[in-house]
C-alpha cells in the first residue's frame, strides 16, 4: 500500500511503524509494552512465550525472556471475566510452578506509559 500510494497522508508515520512492528502481539498495548522495554535499552522480548517452546498446548505469556525465565503478561479488559480469570490463573500458576519469574501489567501501567513496568522488568532481568 505504501509503495502504491507514496504521497498518501500518513505514509511517513506508517513507514516508521513498519520498522518496529512484529507479528505475534495479541494487542496494541502488548506492542506498546514491548516498545517501552526496548526504548530503554532492554533486549527485545520474545512474543507469545511458551513454557515449552515448541508445544502449542503449553501455556503462553504475552512476551518475555526465555533465557532468563521471565514471563510478562499484559491483561486488558477482556481478562476481567470470570472465565478468563480462571484461565489466567492456571496460566500464571503454570509459569510460577515451572520456576519462572512472572510479571503482569494492565491498563493502569499503560496509562503510566509503562514506566513502572520497565523498572520492574529491568529488576527482574538482574541476576538472582
């Protein structure tokens, strides 16, 4: 689209966005969280991080750092239903039982531009 319409309004921003987009994020806030982490010099996290990497049935976090066993989750509004909270609790417990450090963020963290989230993840990345 950008190649066919190079003078279309918004193409500069669209080209900039294409440079940082990764396939795999489930939501815009997950992307904003990833960008906040990398903008501060933290390494690029893996998206849809599974406890068992190649097992499609293994619980997955939104992003994280496999080599450090750190899972990061962003819970949006749909996580407020009882059914979703039950699934989330099972996922969270799976990561905790496997010995991973697990951090979870929500809309309040997004409203803070993930500044606190970045600090928390930076601390988690420090050697134990």
